[in-house]
C-alpha cells in the first residue's frame, strides 16, 4: 500500500481538548512586524510577553496589556 493511500480518520489530528490549550506567547522584536502582531494577540485575549532592545517599544505594547520582559 502506498503512503498516498493512507488516510487518517477525521479529527484524528485534533485530540487535545480546548482546556489544555494555553494562550501564552512571547514576541521578541517589536519593529514593523512584531508590534502589530503583539498588539493583535493581546486584543485576542492571549497572554503576551514582549521583549525589544528599545524600551520605548516595550512600554508601548505593555500599555496595551502585554507583559514587559
């Protein structure tokens, strides 16, 4: 039997329960890409830890609800 003929049952890859999924994430670098990503994750209810070499960038995202590192 070839590998292309093996099909997993529907839902087999999704065995975790919603309670087991944590909503914690870290963002390193709050430049052109990192800052909007971090802000959107905070807005979606994630616990976001942020770090950047520029403390003003960290303070701005922390003001939106992120955790400064």
